[in-house]
């Protein structure tokens, strides 16, 4: 659901809170080193990558995304003349947080809809009926008079069926439609 840029923005936004312009500059310098190191590690043969495992190319993408975000924050502090970085004073970062939260809410809504659909499908009944010829003719005649298919008539009969305390099933008179 979150891209590497989203994760980097979130991490940097949290780590950057209350940092001075000098400290943000140090974070930029650290990210530059980490990008270079992770690119070198990704280019190295598989056996010489170290014991930490993981995908070095993915780590390089993470550090590149963080570097972009640290540079954006450094430029923000410089252009606005802020002494420290406060996420609330970052309109672009705040907008991204809002977009990310909206995507999260949308994803949760889609998932909830999918789960409801799955529950409904479990409750559905699909049946293939073999009816006696005389019963079949009656259902077809009723369906033809109502302008419905025989399946629709049977579904409506089932919708209107009820059972009393003694277990007897009955159908109240109704107009098929």
C-alpha cells in the first residue's frame, strides 16, 4: 500500500522533528554515504555482500528515497528560514500524509467491501432442480404470465416462504414481479 517514497517520507518526517538546519544537513550527508555504500553493495558479487542478507538493491532504493526527502526538508528550512523542522510547518509533507491516509482509508474500505462480498457469497445458495413434469409446467405457466423466468419465480417463492412453530412451510399469496 505504501511506496518506498511514502515510507521514506514518513521515516524522515518522524526523525526530522525538531532538528536544526545543521542537523538536517548532517542527515543529508549521511544519506549520501548510505546511498553510495548500498549501491556498491548491490553491485558486488553475491558472496561478498555480508551477513545481513536482504536485497541490497532494495536498500539502495530506500536510501535514495530518504536522501530525496532529507534534501527537500533542508531546502524547506533554508527557503522559509525555519530554525528547526516541524512537520506541521511543512505543507508538502502534510499534504502527502493526507494523501497516504486517504489511500489507506480507501484500501480498508475496499477490503471491507470484499470481505462483505465473500460473506454474502458464502450465504448464497445455488441449486439445480429437477421437477416433475406437471410441476414444471405450472412453474413455466406462472413465469410466462408474470413475464419472468422460471428461476425468478422459484426465487420469489423461496423469498415469501415461511415456517410456523410446528415446522410447516407455507407461502402467503403474492404477485410475482
